[in-house]
C-alpha cells in the first residue's frame, strides 16, 4: 500500500504544471532605468499571457526568449501610455513571426476620456489610424494574424486552453481599468493593476492566491490626487491579509517609492506576515 501511494505521488509530481510569472517591466511612466509595466505568464516553459505592454516591454519579451507564436491572449489593464504603448511594436514584430492564429486583445470598455478596446485598435491600425498601413491586422485576411478586441464592462471570466482568466473593473480615477486573476492547475495569481481599491473588489479577487501582484506607485505618506489612483502600502497589506494571499509582489515602482523599501516593508509587515518581494525587470517567480 505504501508503495502504491509513493507511485501516485511520483506520477502527480511528474504531471504537475509548471507555472512561472515574469516581470517584464517593473516601472511606471518615468525615465528611471526600468521598463514600464508588463508581465508574462509562463506555463510549462511557454509564454501564454501578456498583461500590459508599457514602454520597453517588447525588448524584455525578446530578452526572455519568449515566442509570439505561443501567446493565447493579451490584457491591457488600462490604456495609459505606460501600460499599452508597445502594442504596435509587438504587432509589427508578429508580421515577421510564424504566427497565424488570431490573438485576443482584452481591455476595459471606454468612457469620454479613454477609448474602448475596439476603438483603440481602430485608432492604431484602422483605415484612418496612425498605422493604417497595417490595417489588415484587424481582419481575418491579415498577412500575419488578426487582433480580436474584447471590451470588458463588468466581471468577466474567460477560459483558455492553458488557464482561466477572471477580470474585474476597478477604480483608477477617471480611467477605465481592470484587475485580473489567473488560475492554472490549482495555482493562482492576482494582478491589481492601477487602482486605489475604492470599490473594494480586490479582496474577493485575491482570495487564496499564491501571488498577489500589487502596484506600488505611492508611499504610505501619499496625499492628494495620487491616492485617487493608487493604493498605499497599508491598503495592499490589508487586502493581502484578508484574502489569505501567500506572497505579495510589489511592482509598478516609481521614483516616489523607490528608496523607501524599508518603510514600505515595515508598514506592510504590521498586518501581513508572509513574504513580500520588490519587483525588478526580468524577475521570474515560480508558483
């Protein structure tokens, strides 16, 4: 009987899915030596999901030896420049790849200040777009692959071959924005995106996650408009504790928080006693 259980344990270990989370860009919109916000989900050694495409993310993607051909979706948590600007570069690179399968581009439904996903793609690649010479990428007759826009206006779950994706609308001032959770074979990651969590949605989304990826763009002492857009460390800690998250990864680091790591960590450790990691470009965490 003991031998039987050892065999079962060995088989389950051999069949376990390897899930890795790579930080392509750990910075924000500043000139600070970091790529802007971007993350890459690896499953069994293949790049499956990109979340955000800030400036420099394409270079980091190349450095990681990821392949465009294996991606199943792209999520843009919102359309600020430091989260979306490299999308045209990725699309152009795709022309020179062997990818032919369409690619989902997922982003929030727009408002009077920001376009919806389909309008954003049209403004880039449409008939009157900035890169109209590539307008075929919005059609099934594309010379490379078609971009398929998805507008997210409410809580949405999408199932892909390799993972489950849950998307929530979150508060980011006047900016339509998303947080998301990725579930893969019993392992989970929650990415807050840019938000101050004014609508209290992140605790639900982060319930029991292996990795809580929190955007750390303001210090504990922040006041004024910045706190309408981003969470203080104490808020991050409270969400992580209440959700039972196993680890916090602090990213989207800006000049106003870099250099305050000790203060930030002390503030979080008042509430959250588990591991806290400060993100760097090309950092990879295995779940």
